[in-house]
C-alpha cells in the first residue's frame, strides 16, 4: 500500500484525509506491514484501542496490531463524520468508526481521534484513540 505523501511545500487537509483512510484500509485488511509503514516509530507514539490501556511507544503499539490482526476477528469499517484540523506539521482527524458485525459479535460505533505528524514528507500516525459510543436509552 502506498502511504500518502504530502506534495512539496503544500500542507493540505486532503492529504491528511487520505492518510486517515489509508489507516483504516490497513486496519480492515489486517495488513501489519501497511500499518507499520504509517506509524511514527518514536516514543511519542501512543495508541488506545477501545477497552485497552494506553500503549506508549512503537514496540507496544506494534504488538497490539499483531494481536488484533491475528485474533481471528475481521473488522469492517464505515468511517463517517471525518473532520480534519491542521496546525503546522501536525494534523488530527476526528471521526466515527462504524463497525459492521462479522457474525462473531455485534457491530457498534467508536469515536476516534487520529493524530498525524508530517515526518520526512509523509503524514505519520502519532496517536490513535478509540472510545466506544454507548447506545442511548
């Protein structure tokens, strides 16, 4: 999978949005190589999957993706409500991950925040946080 690169000298929301979509494409495909390519490898990287503790640094984050991709559950996303914000060489996307059930469990929705930093011309994930959206009664 080709990771979206920022055109020379121009920082735009469209490239950040493409990076966010590449993140979900790698997630759905359970492609550890593609997921690895898009993350920042520094200790500043953090990830919080729904129901998990905060994972800090690339070794812990990559182990979590390995666990998720090899647990037998296939997740399919319909990502909605994507909003991009830019501040210099940092961008963040808020969105809703609408999960389709795979027969092994119900679907659901997760409010997500994905933070990207421009590193060597490419937007890299430095933080992912997902929080389940509880059904209203």
